């Protein structure tokens, strides 16, 4: 049977704190992610998944350098099911994500 894990984990220090850009508890309900999906001027790079089935955290670590970007990977892939070998993901660059983050932070 499934039991909820209530252990809280401390986030490693970093210049990027995704949590500061979120409105409320739901990471997918935010202006930052909404703008990420709709802004046509963001730079996107192709990322070919060669292994790591259903592992957005490992792709985030490889592409962005930090596993905390995994929500961005999931959003851009459309689903965790779309993260499998042979798939080419179009991922927004970290530089453009930082620009969006800064714009949303200044707006709040």
C-alpha cells in the first residue's frame, strides 16, 4: 500500500530558487511556467534523450546543471511519459529561464 512520505528535505544552496517564483504551493500554477510555455521569443535548444527513461531530474541535471529544473523539463516534454530514448526535447535555455524568473520576481 502507498504511504505518504512526510520527511522534508533541505534544498541545497544555489543562485536559483524556483520556489521564490511560485505563487502558492502548486509549482505548475504560476505565471513563470505560464510565460515559459507561451513566450515565442525564448531560445530553445534540442536535447536528445539517449537514456534515463522517465527521469526529468537527470535530464535537468545534465541540461541545466541542477535537478531543481525538473519541473521545467516535465512541462516542456508534455509528460513524463514523453521522456524516453530517441525523443528530442526542445528545452528553453537556462539563460532565458533566468530572465523569466527575474522578470516575475521584479513583478511580485
